[in-house]
């Protein structure tokens, strides 16, 4: 079972208008600061946050209680003068957890009214999450042939293809900056990941390296996925053969 928490700035549109027309730089700094603090506070509890939209952040919160969320919500309230809601969803797949959170929000299923926390009653279960960490192989050589903006355009196209492919597998893909992507997945088999790598190679002429990590918490799963990715590079650099997909579990 996977538990996701969706954090959203409430009343964001009307609030931004109070800042006047010369507000964009302030909004960008605010959003960056908010993401940093959310990542910091949740990572201390073994979680991992993903930027969805700048006013919305997804967090893998396996094992966290409503009380844990309240504690973080109170700390954020002291740091930021804006409204934040947290909606918790659980499911067998990341997409199901996402839709269950959305349903709780729409139906106003309250877990803690004072702290603006929504969700259906939390169930205890076997918390397991799989994270796929991908990066572009040979990104340096690509950058040498294209201008910075052309590289960015390529990355956007890769992300679009990735998002559509893995959404059909009930998984959620996120761009993490540079040429790095992470997918919160639901035990996707290596054969399906290999199909995606073939698709990207066929459509864009790009190769990906892919590390897979499975653990009980988001932070540990990401750690294993990144360690797998590092091992792929080490094997390649040592001349022990080329490997595109590697999985580690803790």
C-alpha cells in the first residue's frame, strides 16, 4: 500500500492579486522556499516530496499518521503567511492513492479540521513503494550539440512521453531537474520499463539509465533507486559491461 499526501496552497489565485502586478519574482521565491521547507520537514520523517505544480506538492508519506501531518502543518504555518491544505490518500497503486486523495478533498472528508487536513480514515497495512530513477545517458554530448533551450525542449518532450506511458501503468512520473526523472510506481516489471526505454530510443534517439528501488518509505526507495543508478555508471566506467536497468531493495 502506498500513502500519498497532496499539499496545496489554498486561495492562491485571489491571494496573488493582493501582491499587485509586480509580483512574479515574489511568487517564484515563495514557491521555491515552500518546496524547500516541505522537502526538509517531510524528509526528516523518511518521506520524499515531488513538485507537481508550483502551488501543489506530492509527498510519499508511508507510515505517517494524521498527528505527524499536524506537526508539520503547524511548523509550516509559522514559516509562511498563507493557507495550506493537506490531503492524504492511500491505495494499492500511486494513481489510486492520488485519486483517493482527490475524492477526499472533493467530498470534504476531514481528518483534522483545525489544520485543514483531508482524507478518508487511514488504514494500517504493508507499506511498500517502488521508485524508478532515470537519467539521460550521454546528456553532456547532447548539450554539446544543442543550445540550452533546445535541451530544455527535449527534456519536456521526454517527460511528456514518460508521463503518458507510466500513467497507463498507474504510476506517477515527476521531473526532478537537470536530466533526472523519478517515477512513483506500482511494482512495474523490468520488461515494461525496457519497453519504455525502447520507445524513447525509437522516438527521440535517446538512451536512459534506470535505477529501481523498493522500500517501505519514499526516502529509502529513492536511496535504493539512486544507488542502482550509480552502480550502472560504475559498471560502465569499469568496463564490466553496459547495463540499462538495475534494481535494489531494502
